C-alpha cells in the first residue's frame, strides 16, 4: 500500500500534468503509519520521480554503471521520509509541517538536492501565483493543508456548521490555490525588448573529448539575427564555448551577449557589450558528485573507480564555487542546477536584477524526462521574483517565461535552433523577495503544535482501522 501511494504522488509532480490530483494520495499518507510506512512510500515516490537518472546515465555513458547512483539516492531520500513519518505518527498536522521543513532542509549543505517538492504540483495551475507570497514552500504547504483539511474535517460531513464541512473547506482551499492570479498585481513594464536564445544541441561527452562548439554557436546566431533583427539581447547556454569565435563581436554590433563560458576552474556566465566582457558570474551552487566532490580525501578511491567505469580518465577535479550572487548589470544570470534553489533567483533580484537569465546544459539528462522536469521546476522562479525568465539550454528546454509563470515562447528539445521573442525589464519586489522563506517557519510552527497537541480519542482511528504499519 505505501509503495503504491508513493508512486501515485510521484505521478502528480512534473513533468506530469496531474498536479491537481496531489491531495488524493496525500490523504492516507498524512493519516497512516510510522517510519516503515514512510520509508516504503518514499521508495515508491523517489523511485518514479528520479527514474530519469538511470534512464539518462545508462544511455549517455553506454554502461550499466550509470545506474549505480540511483539506488543509494532513492534509499537516502526514502529514509528521510521515514524519519518524518516516524516523528509524526498519528499526528497529521505535525506531518504537514515537518514535510515542508524537510523539503527546505534538502536545499542546504554540500549534498543539497532540492527535488520532489509538493508545491511543484501547481506549476501548471493558476494557483502557482501564490509563490509570489511565499515561494514554492508556501505552495507545498497549501497542497498539504488541502489534504489535511479533507482528512480532519471529513468526519464532520453532516455537521451543522456547513462552513467547516469537508466539501466547503476543500472548495475554499482549491479556490485559493487556483485563484492566485489576483493576489498580487504585476509591476508595469516600460517596454518590450527583443531577445534571441540559441540552442546548440552539443553532446557534452564530445566536448570533453575536445570538440569545439564556437562555430556552431556563431552560425546559429548569424541565422537567428537574420530571422530576428530586432533582437537586442543574445543568450547562449551554460558552458557554450571556451572562447568567443572570430567575427562574433562584429556580428553582434551594439547588441548584448549573455553566455556560459568554459574556464576549466569555474562554471562562469558573462555579459559582453561593446566587444568586451563587462561582468561575470561564477556558479555558486555546484552539483554534488558532478562539480563538487564531498569528502574527496576519504572517498577518492571510490570516486576514481566509479569515474573510470563511466569512461573518464585523469585526476579528480571539481569546480570552484562563486563568492556571491551578483547580477550582470540588469541581468540576474544563474546556471543550470541553481534554478531549483529558490534562494538563488531571490538573491539576484534583491541585488537589482530586472530579468532572470538561466543558462543550462540538460543534455546530461539524455533522452529521459529529466530535462523537462528540471525546466518545470525552474520556471517557478519567475513567479516567485516577478521577473521574466530567459532560459537557454544546450539541448533545451529553451524558452521564455513571463512573470506569471506562463511559457510564452519555446522551441523543441534535442535539436539545434534558436528562439526569437521579447521580454521586459521589471523593478519592484514580490513579498517572497522581501520576506524569503517565511512559509518554512510557519510550517515548522505547525509541526511543533501538531507534535505537542494531545491526540484525541478519535485520533486512534488509524491504528484501529488499519492496524500496525
């Protein structure tokens, strides 16, 4: 049973369009079980939600060793769920609060992997606009509270006070989650600016073997500017080139270029204007076991064995993280993995960014749905900050997202091309930009209150009805 419930919940998160069904599997997940129940529910959830990992790495590296990280990651994430379920056994409200807190904790530290947040179930719903108030954590809390409301007040179906019946409470919750468009007005834009986003579709393993992508990006940019001469800003993806090709600056003229630049020691994004680099930003949140190697001194033999099994030779070398979140002038540039950290885009906007620019290289996901899942999570950063998002991916998803979280322009994945569109520079600050992750504090308070509250006599119904978990 718990395994199936976890699978059902996973099928409600991106890239699935079934997010509106998320409260249904959450009803029993909030009511039942302890550590063992939560662990097996987590195995079902993470086994499906992260199945892109073996699907992509086995194909990309052409070896079954590519599936090795999948098992330990699923088990570790499932154990975290088990801990939450064990602490909140028989206390659904406590489980609601602790669930959101554990989501937040997974975004911290050297092993940060903030995947699987319940709030992303609303990414296709108008209610995603609530993220302007409290980020994805407020959305997670909202989804959980709708399920908790149905669970808690369901026994009052025939209560005299109709306002507190399950249907009424569920209707109010759903209205809040779906009607978020009108809870915060959008700032007025001064005017639209043309943009050209370039998608090179370069196999990342070919680049490691020495393939140069400069001519590819130069030619695609030339074709793109010919088709969209109104573009004033050109965006290339993460680590697009190691150096800029001859003839690029004359092609750009007075246009600006925002591009990933392979430096060897840092994952860098730069702004080029007037034929020279004016600003640069180095990626701060590095991918664990890909760009950074925790406990490398102790685990160096294991790292070497695994990397050689994947076909990599040479010494273990990670990237150097950046030293802060500094916009490239008006542009809040961030890189790939950083798009799943709400705090990154928030800090860039707090430092003055008027538009978000994301460079990514999702070709590492191979033919799996991982790249699309990554995109769906990252597009919520536009809503949280009230900014346009220009997203250039090596093999996609290359798209333009407006401050309402709507995808206004997009081109197909896994083929070279370019995208012409427009955006606006915006000022102001949403409540989330001003106040940050206050919803996590609220969730923590609910968790504490739920743990301290005396369990009612009726609260034992779960043990009597369902038996021991």
